[in-house]
């Protein structure tokens, strides 16, 4: 098991909602009913914007039917997506996150959701195609070398005219001091663990890995798969600069403009 996968399992079992959205109100000990409702409202709002952008910039008649949410967490976006799709699959590396997602699906009386433990080969959905593939704030936690392979495998599951909406971070805007702190936390785990104690957290409270992707390489992967048009929305989560790539798999065998 990769180190980031172990950390996600810890987040899933210790603090799943905070692992998804790092705001104090979503910490295990603070999560009251209002915070819980607010958490899922954010997923609902995100999905509305996503569908509206797809229809505005890619395909006016697009509706998600068979949907895949990669790194679904506790179901923040998966659950509203299920209410707008015939069938959805939620993939996640953490079994505890999936167990919490299962509880949330049951609370919502949803029966069109399949939750599957993810692997990089997508073996849980082997041979299946989707007309909508989505992933938000997930690739940023996966090393780019591994994430690029995951992206390539994921594209095998997008049907012709299917739409992908994928989020990647590409740049960290940080002061030299913040960069040093990140380096120390990542490469000197004991220091990170001692800082946990100092902050009143458990000694082994997991560190969230953050990575930046090379956009040239991502565009190359997409273009090689006959994706010729991308709508991009920029994101900035506390200095982690990112892009949400919206694209449609059009089955052209040549580039529209050479
Ligand atoms: C920050 S949460 C985002 C959850 C969800 N996408 C959302 O927006 O609410 C990141 C999720 O990605 C999952 N994850 C991390 N690495 C993964 C991997 N290699 N494969 C699948 N899921 C992964 C984590 O377990 C976690 O549930």
C-alpha cells in the first residue's frame, strides 16, 4: 500500500469530513447537524455549477446518465450526482471513507449508487463505460507519476461523447518559509508527529500530501486520446493553484485543425 493511501485510510477512520474539506467545523468533534447539512450543500452547489458549465461550454444537451466519481470520499458530490444520474459509481482508496459514504447513501435512501474500493487499474469497473467522469480535490493528493497513469486508465472508461471534469493542482504559491515547513513535514515525519502533539492532535495524525502536476503532460495525454477542446476553470485553495478541466471525448480520428 502506498504511503498516501495509508494516510487516507487514517483520515477516513479518524476524521473523514475534515479529510474532505479542511475546515474546523467539519472536524469529527465539531460536526453538528448544521455543519453536516452545510457540507452536503457545498457538494450540491458544486455539482450545479459543473453541470451548468458543461452545458454552457461543451454540450448544451448533456445529462449525466452513467457517472463515475473518482475519490468520492464520504459522498459530498456523489450523492447529488446520484440524484441527477441513472446510476453512479463512487471509487475511493479508503475503505473507511467508503463505509461513511455508504451510511450517507442510506440516509438519503439512494439505491442507484455502487461504492467500490479503487485501484490504479480501475479493475472494479473493468469493461464498463461512463458518460460522465468526475474527480475533485483528489489528484492533488496523488504523486504526478502515479496520477498520470491513473488518468490514462480512467480515460479508457469514458464513452464516446462522454464528458470528463477533472481537477488538478499545478502550482504552489508559498513563501520560502512555508516551503521549508512543507519539506520538513514530508521528509522528517517525526517532526510532523511532534508538531501534532504540540497542536493537541494525536501523535500519528496523518499528513496530507499535496502535489503539483505538469499541465503540458496532462494536455498531451488528453490530446493523444482525441480530446480537442477543453474548457478550463481556475481554482485556488489557499495558494494551491489548480485547474478544473472540462472536456468531451469526441470520436474524431484527426485533429479538427492541423
Ligand atoms: C479531499 S477528499 C475529496 C472527496 C470528494 N472528491 C469531494 O470533493 O468531496 C480526497 C479523497 O480522495 C481519496 N483518494 C486519495 N487518493 C486516492 C487514490 N489513489 N485513488 C482513489 N481515491 C483516492 C481519499 O481517500 C479521499 O476520500
